[in-house]
C-alpha cells in the first residue's frame, strides 16, 4: 500500500470516528494512538480530499420552489438553488460547490464510458474539488479552454485536468491560449491537428460542465490578465453581459461579434439538445451574466443561489 493510500485510510478512520461515532478529538487520539494535533490534520485532510460529505435531509421549500420556477421559465431539465441570505461570497461558493458536486457525481460515477466537456471558472473548480475520488479510467475529459495562460505558463484554472485527476480519466488538453493575439493567430491555433482532434471529440460530448463569468473591470478575464482595461471597457460598451469559457454574450445571450471575441480560442459552446449542459454560478456579481446565459437558451441545467434565482425570475 502506498503512503498516500495509508494516509487516506487513516484520515477516513479519524473522520468516521469524529463525524459518525461522535468521538472527541481527544478520544480519537487515544483510540488511534496519535496526538490531537495529528487528529485535527487528518480530519481536515479527509474533508479536503472529498472523504467527508454532509447532506441535510430537510428540504428548503423556498429554494425548491424557486428551482422549479426557474426550470419551467427557461426550459431547463433540472435546476438546483441554494440559500443566499446571511452568507459571504466564500460561504456561498462553498454551498454552490457542495450542491454542484451532488449534481455532477452521478454522471461521473457511471460505469458507461463518458465524454465530458469541462469549462473554467472558480466556482466550477470548487465543484470539482468537492467531488470524491472516483476511479473511472474509461471516461474521457475534454478541456474546452486553452491550457496556456497569458504569460505562457500553464493555466492555473485548468479545471478539466483536476476532473481527470479525480477520476483517473484520460485528459484531452486544448493546445492554445484562451485568447490569441489576433484573429489570424486564433485561426492558426485552431488549425493545429491536436486542436482539431480535441474539438471533434468535444462536439460529441455526453455532458458539458461550465462556469459563468461576469464581464467588467475586475472580472476574471481582466483580473487574470487575459484582457486589458481598454478591451474590457470596449466589450462593456458593445453590450457584453457575461461569458462562458471566454465566449462573450450580450443581454439576450447572443455571442458578441466584437474583434476581441474573434480572438477567443475556446471550443464552441454546445446548445443543449439531447446532451446535458450544466452551469454553476451565483452571487450578485453574476446576476446579469446568468440572466444572459439563460436568455440565450445555452443550458439544460443550472446550480445557482436564491438571490440569483429571484433576479432571473424578475
């Protein structure tokens, strides 16, 4: 047994004693023959690696009603809404991650081979991090965004790679930066043989998981250096309301035709037909963007928060 597996086993024992048996950390330390400090680290390790999963069995009626109304209004096959009031952004992202993992896990746990597109974004990354380790080497995970950041380094928000690590699945990387230097440069990246292979596989994906981003000063595209201040302001002036995997949409959910948008190398966003396209996003900064994506009919499923649900219902 590897050292990593031994640590996982010990963390699982400590977490079971703490969360299920209701033992104190002192009692666990005595039972396992280790110090309280090690018990604390093992319990934290178990939580960080998806060994601990908390479910509340009492339904939150307002959130369930909102989810049903959003699904009906926008033709979604499923919608999940988490509470908003009284929670800071980090707590909200945590709730979205837990709910999102519950949505995504049944797909990933399936024995039937699955092709899954994975987008980008902090909330989507939190969802994948919340998933338990599920060994499914038969699955294929496709990154819809370039794995190269603006400075040439690997993309630290490469969520698809994290999903592949969680499942032991084969990982298909998109060999391009998120935003090329020019439209001609974008065409050269897209003409690469590997890019075309990944694009073809993506077009036949069974499931697509994406985040939704706002567009404005301080948004992820700006903060992470993909677009400068002038470019962001230009997109806003042209009616940008939100983005998915770098593709910018107006308030009606239509792709912008700005010259800036012609530089985006991300794969094409699929329209939900028989396949599932599920987005994970919430919070006041995302209200306008989520509304635009729903208006455009891009989704079959959504995991969001109570405040966002109320906004999109008008």
